[in-house]
C-alpha cells in the first residue's frame, strides 16, 4: 500500500488542484497528438481515412495484408534495438509509468520512453493486435513528469505521474472516474483523499479537453441495451462473472506463455517483432478483424451481435493475434484487446443459452458488456474500476448494480486462482 502524502493545508491543496488542471490539459494534448499521428500514418501508409484498421485491412490485397504487420514489427524492432545499442553504456531509468511509480524518485528515461512510444505507433498503424492506449497513457505520464520535474518539488513527482496516467486513461477511454480508480485500485491499492483529489481533477480536465478538441462529448461505444430485470437475468450476469473469473487467469497465463515461447527463440528485437507481425498477417488472411486493438469489432458486435460460429471463429483468430503481438514484445497496451476477449466470452456464453433465452440479441449485448467488465476485473483485480469503465464507455449506468456484483465475483475468483494481476505481472517482468 502506498501513502503518498499527508493531507495538505488549504494553500497547498489549491496549488495542487491548479497543477492537476494543467496536467490534465497536457495529458489530453499528448493523447490527441498520438491519435492524430496514428490517423495520419494510416492515411499515408494504408490509404485509409476511415480510422478503422479492420476496414483498412479489408481493402488491401492479400499480400499487403500479410506483410504490413511484419514490416511494421520489423521497423519498430529496429528502432528499439538501435536505441538500445546507442545507449548501452548509459544508466537506465524506467520507461513505463508503472515502473516509475515503483521507484523511489519517480524518474523516467525520457528518450527511451519516447522511442518506445514511437515504436508503439509503428506497430499500431501496421495492424498488430495491440492496444494504442498504452502509448497514449505513457505519453500523458511523460508530459506530467516533465512538467513536475520543472515546477514541483521532488516529493510530489510520483503524484503527478499518477495524475498524468489517470488523465491519459480518461482521455483515451472517455472515462474519468474509471481512470482515477485505475490509479487507486491498481497502481497504489488505496489513496488518501489528499492524493486522490488531484488525480480526479486531472482526469476530468483531460476528458473536458478531449471533448473540446473532438467537437463535443461522446461515449466510446454506442450501444443500446435495457437494464437487467428479474432474477434470471442477474443470474446470467453472475454466471458470466464466474466464467470470466476462470478465463482471466488463463488469459494472463497464455500471455506469459506466449512471451516465453518468443524468448526461447533468442531472436533480436527486430526479428522477434517481425515474427509477431507475420503471425498477425497470416491470421488476417482468415479474417481482417484481427488487425488493430479490437475497438471497431467490439462496436460492430455490440450494434448487431453475429451468430455463434462467427463470434467463435473471430475470437480464436483475434486471441492468437493478441498473443502473437504481446508475446513478441510489441510495445502497446492490452487493455482494449482484453475488452474484446471479454465481450466475445460473454456473447459466446449468451449464444450457448440462446435456445432458451428470449430476446437473444439483446441478451447477447448485455452479456457481452458483462463479459467486458468481468474479464477486465479478472485480469486487473480491480472490480470497481472495471465496472465504472464499462458504464462510462457506453453511457449505460443502469447496468451498474449487476456489473458491480459480477465484477466482484470475477475478481475474487480470479485472485483465488492467480495472485498476480496482469499489471503486477508486467511490473515484475520489467524490474
């Protein structure tokens, strides 16, 4: 458990809230910069302006669909490998906000972190099944850290990195409450009110700034579903939570196992990332839906749930693509890919019961959203954050009671089966 600071006096509190506001603005600008750089590269390299990598992949000839992820992985690997050779004799600081928060002073290796973000941009725009939001949150944290080291005392640096991470998450996912609780539940365990206040302010300001830049408020996923009613519906949501509690540790284990397989090959970073991209390219010959972080597929399935066999086929291919991308070491996040896996698990579960369930499509959407929340809770061990994340991303706050109890069940079962969350495993592997 981390206790950052004692509760400050009034003057210090207002000072922190002012800095938190500035951090939120800087974080939103950093996320917007990455997002627009990504759209620009997609347009230049893929002749695609739909802002959907799945659409881009669908419009490419088979050989480009195969080679593009491999070449993107090779370019990213070469960039990372070259930087490692260039800085071989230099002392190294953390390149990730989670690692920085585990250190004593909260310092970043700014050069290495920027190179890592650029490599993430390359693998993301070339179709690797990795989340773009990881690099967005990293850049937001870097912006907060750079400002903090220039204008705040050293004792507060870790607080402002936490604020930057929460603001980046709020800006990337349009979820300020979940972004704040991401810090509280995952990175620190608990926070004193004095530290949580600036985190919340930064997250809210980042969302407001993002809305201003994008032309108005909007949810991340547009979905319409009726609130659950009746014991049977709540029972199915709880059953989905139990299923996710079993699948969560398995998913985390598969990611670790995949990474271990790549390490056994003893390839240099360029060839390792190229191999991961090649596997994604091969899978994309079966379905272009494996490209990208899964956002567009999740949106289309929540709008019109497909039949069991189609969900199952895309799920298997996408899961293999995520394991190939993350296992090869492609820089990026696994948050959004986890949402896709959870949605697929929930929808497959709903389709299995479809013969007996009325309103099959509506139930598939409901259990798909439940699967997103509960698998997120099972892999992060953060049930409150996971519940609020889905509610904020979809605007479906009426689902909160059912999602909350289902996420608690999934988190408890998952923690019983595997002590480490996906983020604690990440920190351990990179120490």
